[in-house]
C-alpha cells in the first residue's frame, strides 16, 4: 500500500498543472527568441548588402545630369501648363511665349500641387493652398510662392535645370526664359 501511495505521489508530481505551464512557457519563450534571432540576422544581411551596393549619383557632383530635356519649343502651345510628375515640375508657357518651370511641391508642407484648368490655378489638396499661374500664393496657408527651376533653351529644345531649385517670395519677370 505504501508503494502504491509513493507511486501515485511520483505520478502526480509529473502531471501537476504547474509543471505543465512552466514547460509550455519555456518552449514558447524559446521559440520567440529563435524567431527574433532570425529576424536580427535578416536585418544584418539586408544592411550589409545595402551598404555594399553603389548609391545614387548626386546631381551636384554631376552637372550634366541636372538638365532634363522637356521637349521642343513647338511641343508646348502658347498659354499652356504641362506637368512632369516624374521630375516634379510644371512647365508653363506664357502668352508672350516665355517658359517658366515651377516645382510641383507645395511650399507649405510638401504635398504635390495639381493644376486646375477650370480655375486657372494650382491647388494643394492637403491644406487648400492655391497658387496663380506663375506660382504666387492666392490662398494660404502656403507661406510663399512655389519654387522654380531655371530653364535653358538650346537648339529649339527646352531644358530644365533640376539641380538648382530656387525658392522665392513671389514671381519676378527675370524667372521667365525666352527663345531668342
């Protein structure tokens, strides 16, 4: 009878619920640490590979890459606004034939502005800033006019200097480029 009690006591000690919880918790924590270790290794591998890859070329170090050919003069009708979303600018051709390249980034918080042809103005969808055809502020909260890029006309081609974005308080006539 004593043997039976001792055996029952040994069995109950191994099957005791507290012991099962401890073993389950240990397995769970062990798995979590293994998963976290694998994630850390993956991050280390990604970081190492990204450091070994060549980076983007800096436009200031390579002035020949600054200029984006927008097209021929004839491609832009008088009194037109043409968006180049890839290079983030609008090319405006005024009534007198001059060219002005405006940044499509709002001077308030950096949202992309849109050209509203019906109202003849640029509109920022984020905070309702509005700009006239030459980039001057019509409706705040934008603190200043849209930035502009210098335009160069060579051999009938319109080139925009993306490496020299210029901020300004308002539009001035010297910001427009004319074909000679």
